[in-house]
């Protein structure tokens, strides 16, 4: 059972706390094309070198939502796309739109998610969004996507890039940057910054080794393997005062630079950072589009959300899976494809098509199709009932181990044994890879479909991405490499 969560509807979160097949799939856009700007998009001369980072606090009070601006930070490096700044993939529960404050021209647009629980009527979290530094004052709008796909503005702020209030001081956290892999000029590549939490200064060699290992895990799985030359990977080190991370399960309270801790999302295996400002300050020491944080910990755990940092326990026996699965959420906007079965459900409650590119509620107008196979039944048949009986029992036994305070070695032994059982169970659906519509995904047993019976986003034992996930990841890589 994966450690993480991507972004889901409120009902899904109340239930839940990985190709060569890409060539088989024709992926239709994940949601409606981006709405046309009221005025023509601006050209790149309207942006300068560097980036502006908006450090935001997201609030939800009795269902009402807003974002408040805590700081505007100038970063010397903008490694993101320079072409089609106002276009691109319209993914995410939210998006940032930046307009010229005088002409109203759309300068930049990008989707994102946050780690605030959608089901919570009240709550708060801190996140950051970035855009190329403008030459003139701009209006930045945070928009929220509603179920029907429309967006509405929840917060708006005017920013003068030359104002004294824009923070330009050097970074306050000492960092060291180690290049792991260079594919080319940052503006034409995906730039990944790998950070570490819970590493002492004396553990710098371990961090560099762990970062290289994590990169090796990532590029061992397609489509990352075949797209390796489209990446630059940096290890960015900032020391912590303690070794290891906070974990109430083990009775550990650690003083770490990013304040990573377990139990952050209501689950003992949910492991996330707790100091967004520090994460962004350290990441900014290198060109970066995406961030992967290695928690210096063994106990199984991780978390991620689209555009945000992916966090993994790098010394877990399942570290390879965690790195690939969690980073796929961050770069590909992928929903989890697994679900915890319950009596009669859970059933998808809405009518709006999820924006996530790897799940759909429409068996007749899906986001993918297999042009090489014969037309089959829709939804595609699989041993769903048998799997649900098994998986419900699997979850019960896993939770029992955790509730008993079992040592990690016992949990690792359990997970390894169950990988084989789950693989054998899903293998009953045939040896070949089939692209179809398999009911059960995004936390729902009914009403939501995935493209293949198995995938890295579906089960812990899998070492490949389904067709839809693979295609989505490649689309995002293409966005950064044009």
C-alpha cells in the first residue's frame, strides 16, 4: 500500500489517508484546454533573469478558502520553460496566473496542488509558487478548480518586482551543491534538486551517496530511463542538528532543517516536510523545477503532491518504489490508482471528470485508448472481487502490525511476502499488458477507472508505469524540454 497521497476529492481522502507501454497509448488532454486569455499572451521580453517566489499561507475556514502572501523572494535562477509561458498543461487543483498590471496581458500560467486536506473544512498550510521574474509590476492570481472544471479566483495580489519589499538577500541556510547528472542547459531540461533532511554535517558523504542512489532508482524505470538525458540532477545539502527525523511511532523527536515527520497526513506512513521556507531556500541554491527530499530514515513512508516536494524514507527496504512512486506524483500530476475496498464502495460521488491524466470517470470518452488491441468490454474485466477480498485483508494485517508496535524488520518481511502474493493475484488477468478501463482508482472502488490492471501507482510490487501514467510523465518532461 503506497505511503503517499496525490490530490483527491474530499470523499476520497476520507477513505485513504508505477513503461514501455507508452507507445500503446494515445493520451487525450487531461482536462479542457486552458481557457483563452482575454488579451494576447505576452512575449518573453517581458520577463527578466531569475524568478520571483511567492511564499503563501493557504487558509480554509468553514469551507471558505484564501491564500495570503507572506513574502516575495527573488531567486537568481529560473530554470523553467521560456516558451509558451502562458500555456502548457492545465493540471492541478489550483493554478497561478500572472498578468501585466497595466495591459492585462497574461504573462505566465502554471497549475499546482497543495498538501492541505481537501476534506478539511478548516486548516492551514504553507506552500510556494514561482514564476519568471517580470520586468514590470504584475498581478498574480491564485485560482481554484471546481468540480465542473471551471476555475475561480481565490486570491489576487499586485507585485512590483523592483519594490524594496522583495527579498533579495543571500540565502540564510548554508548549502553545498553536488552535481549528480547533467543532461544539458537548465532551461531545456527537467531540473531536479535532491535535498536531505536529518543528516548531520558529518553525514554529508552518506547524503551524496543516498542522492546518487535515489537518482539511480528513478532512472531505472521507464519513461525516466529513456528520458534520462532530459534531466539535470543536483544534490543540495543543508545540515541538520539531529540525525534522523521525527517519528512518534518510534518515540523520536528530531531537530532537522526541514522538520520532516511521520504522521503528518493522519497516517503513520505519511512522511512530509514541515518547513516549506527552508525547503525552498535550500532548493534555490541550484536550478530546480522539482524537489525530492530524502528523509534519513528507515521506516516505510513518504508523501507528495503535484508540483510540491516529494518526500521519501531513503533507507526503507522499499526506497526504490517510494522514490519512483512519490516523484511521479510531483512531476506527472498522477493520482494514486489504488483504493481500500469497503462494503459496497467507496463509490465516486461526483460528476466532474478528474483533471489527473491517469484516471477517468468516463468509460466511453476516456483519456487514453489502445489502438493496437481489439475493442473489448468497457469497463475491462479483471479479478476485482478476488483482489478486493485480498487487499482488505492485507490492509487489516498491515495495520495490525503497526498497531502492535512491530519492529521495522517484521514489517519489511511482511511487505516482501505480500509483494509475491499480490503479483500472483494480478497475473491471473493474463501475461500481456492490456490498455483498457479497469474500474477502481483514485481511492474509489466504483466509478473511477485506470488504464491497466497494474502500475507503480497501483501496487507496491510493480516495477512499471501503466500507459496513461507513462504518457503523462513524458508530456511534462516535454513541457520542460521544448
